[in-house]
C-alpha cells in the first residue's frame, strides 16, 4: 500500500541505534518508543557466531521494565507529567518497549526517554522493593481465567519453546532477583547498537532527528559488541507436551480452549504470509461473516469471550480456539468438527474480509502505539510493515484455500477451566505418553 499520508525518515546513528520517524502533517500528538530486542523468551540465548550460550533468570526483561523508570535516583514519571507527557512500557516474549506521548513540546519528554532507558539506575534496595509488586502481578495474572486459559494451553502445546514460560518469570526467580542479574541482562541487550527508536509525530522530523543524534552522542556502543543473539531451546517435537489439562477456578461459567500445534516457518517472509492466511481463515470461521456464527451465539456455545487466533513465527506455530461457554463439550465438538472438515473460504467472504483488513490497515495509521510497535518488530525482523498491506493484497483465494488444505491440524490439546462446584476439584493433566512424544 503506497501511503502518501505518512512520510518515513530512517537513519542508523554512529552508535548503531536505528531511528525511524513517521511524519504526518495533521498529527497533533507525538509518540516516541524505544524497543529492546529482549523479552520473556530470553532466558537462554546463543551467540550465532561463537555458539556460546548465556543464561538469565526468568522474568529479567519484565523486571528491568519495572526498574528502569529511574534517573538520578528519582522516578521519571512526575517529571514527564510536568512536561504534559504520559509514559508507559510493556514486555512481550520478543521485545521490551518504553514510550512517551505528548501533545505539547516533544523535546523534553523525548530527551528524558532517551536518558532513562539508556541509564541503568538501580540498587539492591530498589530491586528488593519491587519483588512484592511483581509477585503480586504474577499471581493476579494466574488468577485471571482469560489469561490462564491461554497460559495452560501453551504449556500443553510446548515442551521446549519459550511460550510455555510466563513472561513475568517464576516465583523463585522473581524472589531471588539481584542487581547483578539485571545488570548482566541490561549490558547484553540494552546497548544502543541493539535499540530501535520510533517517532510518530506531526512536528519537524529533520529537527527531531538532529536532536536525537546529538543526544545519542552521550551513549556510545560498547566496543567489540558483535554478538548475534537468539533464544536457545531444544528442538520442539511435533507431539504436544500434554493432550489435556483441566482445573477449577472461581468462575461462574466454564472456559474452554482447543490448541493446535502448527509447523514453524522457515523464514520471516513465510511466517508473515502464512500467519496472515491462517488468521484470515479463522476470521471466516469464528466471526459474523460465517452464517452459523449467530446460531452458535444463540445456542450459548459461544459468548462475548470467544474467538480464534493463530501465531506463526520462525520459532513456533499455533492456533487457539477459545470460549467462555455454558456448553463446553458442545464447543469442543464444534471446534473439532471445523478442524476435521477444514471448510474453505468462499469468494464472497474472501472479498469482504479483504476490504475489512484493508480498512483496518488504514485506521492503524492513527493508532500511534501500534504503528510504532509494528515498526519496531519490523526492524528486528527485517521487514517494512508499510509494505505488508500490498504483500497481503497479493494473496489470492486459491492460495488461502490451498494453504488451509495443506495444514496438519492433528496435534491438538484441550484446556478446561471449571467452576469450583463442578466435580473436578484438583488440576488434571494428561501428558502425551506415546513414545513419539519423547522425540526431540
């Protein structure tokens, strides 16, 4: 999609930082985001050149995100508020991002963002104070059925891939986190040569680039840092780790999920294309364009918390169907029937979904946080997100249906969350015990 509304300026600075500025004249707000190529997956990492493996406690990336809003012994949040700016951060499996947004002058908030992200200001006292907060966050997440149903499905699907681990870490690793742990993680991943800074703004991009370049002179790259790091884990077998898992929680209606283990992609281009196709197919099945969708709602097989999604990368592939439903067995039967039959996309649905996806890609240009994150992921992955709409538009109906026909959907797992008053009172799991499940 050739976009004349947004002008992109890109530059690699002397210290190796990549800067991308997205300018649109009528943008009133400005947002600046710094991305670090490390997240919940970075527990074991291997240097692609030397094959040296480095280890970190689980949850380091997220713990650093909590600790890193300090500069000169002070929390930077009040300073940013005084500049009429808001700030936030998040950690995923693959990256950590910090950002500021403002409708006022950009230089104060942008300068402070650059300074606090690239200056580690922690002590054992600040680390210890944070432990209770992060443990509380972890336990709260574990008690949310909407997130727990996904966590347990991933633990069923994977023996080795990092999706089986919680981004926040384990109770033990969080409780034992030290300054040295965080300093080691920071030095490995927060070097400016690994960072990407994205700006989305209606202010002068030339002046902003000059400002960033001058600020970054204070943050040289570590000499000799040439490591090419990627997550390290044993080869993942095709067979899931466990076929079933069920537990009781404080819910008024059951939650049910069916996970399907898919083959990973061999390249980023294949991953992006196949991910789009599979999610396109799921949208045709589990949305209002399916003539049966309203019937499933009326029959209480589906609810407001229902859907299906897929994620295909160079590390893994999966799809998950989920629902809070008063009829969990009917949901399981429905999903298994869909997976067995693999209904194809018809021409009418294909055209309608293409129009919807095109419209969504245009609207995304005005969602600053998503726009910045897309460019950070594109920079780390080696692709330009602005070119994806045209790439996706080249996908034909035949390609979608042929891809769906070729999918192996046999490796499935079943995850259940039930109210306490149901018969099952303890977590139940059924590990795959076939000899083939022990393959590496």
